[in-house]
């Protein structure tokens, strides 16, 4: 059964990354389960596509080391896979969006039928009283009184011109250029020869082994610098490597016969050699120099 601590977002043990991982996985599950419940195939495809991108980007369970396109140093081989995942995600996201619905039209107000009007209208009772005789009204039209119009001539406004204000020229004194800080010289690594790098991975952890050849008269200080540089180079060149061991030999023909000068173990994600946070079985001799990349020194 896979360890839940290998799930991307929970491997470092930091609460901030755990919260982001929980929210992200909840959104992915919402797309997948919502699509299954609503029979929206595009939503399910979008959720699975985002999940695949997350697992490949974080190399969950060493997934990239199992795909041939991601194993080599040439990252251009994996470009079509990334482009395909992004294209599928965009198409499925657009297809999963609900189409705008037409608002329902308001029901037409019911108009009363002539029969209903006839039933609701009261029938007036016949009156026996004689209708009053209206006297003819006589109106005398009153002609309107004409009002003479008075024209008010416009008052001329004299034009006003504002003279331009001269702006005195300003001279900016030259500013002395600040001296640029010089970078501190980088430490010089003693010369050594890298004779081979091989993979010693397990199903749950991507690991590499590197052999180097150094002169037999190197002291402890130069050996520490050489082993640290070889471990850092291996982690930089093997982007999928989570842990690396470096064997220092005094001659190329000693490769495969055990190291005779020193050894170093490094971890990229602070989870040690086997993934449990330690270097058991890899850092137990006094002549070994152990350098841990991006974590504490052991």
C-alpha cells in the first residue's frame, strides 16, 4: 500500500503546502464527481487532465522516471506531452461550461371574456324620474392680449489674452555613477573526473549512483569540496533524482570494486536515501563525507 506521505503536497510535511494540496485535490474531485453526477463528460476529462498535470509536474511516486520521454536530459521530448495535456485541459474546460439559458417568458395576462364582463356588469334598473333639462351654455370667446416682444442686444465681451510665462532653463548636475558591487569569487573546486552515473531507483524513489576519480593525495578539505560538487552536479543533471550517492576512487579500474577514497550521500527533498528522512546504511563510516543538498548536513 502506497505511503500517503508520498502524495504531492504532503511530502515536505509543511502545513502551508498541505492546505494548498487539500484545496487543489478538492477542486479536482469536484470536477470529476460533478461531471459523473451531471453526465458531463468534459468536466470529468478536465478533472483527470488537471490531476495528470499535477502528478507529472511534482513527479509524484517517481512518475516521470517511468515515462521514457521524461527520463533523458533532453526536455524537448516531453514538450508534446505537456502541450497535449494543456490543449485537452483547455478544450474540456470550455466544453464543460454550461450554456447560457434563455429566461422564461412572462405569462400573458388573462383578459376577461365578453361573457365574464357581461356577468360582472350590473344591469341598471329603469328610472321613472324625468331627466333634467340642461340649459344651453353661452360662451363668449375672449381674444388674447398681444404682448410686445422686447429684444435685448448682446453685450460684447472684450477678448482677453494671457501672456505666456517664461520657464527658466534648469540644469541638472551630473550624477556620479555609483560603484557596482563586485561579486565574491566562487570557491574553486579541485579537479576530478566523473566516470559514470547509473540509476539505482526503487519503485517509490528515484536514486542515482555516481563514480568519480580523484588523486590519492587529496586531503579532507579537498575531498569534501569534490564530493559536494559531484553530488550537486548529479542532482542538477538528473532532474528526476531525489537522492544520489557519490563514490570517490583513486583509479578508473576500481569502479565496481568499492570506493577507496570517500563517499557522499545527498537528498533533494530532505527525505534521505530511502524516503524516511534518514541515510541509514549510507552514512555509517568515519571516512565518508556526507553532503545533503537543500537540507541540513548529516
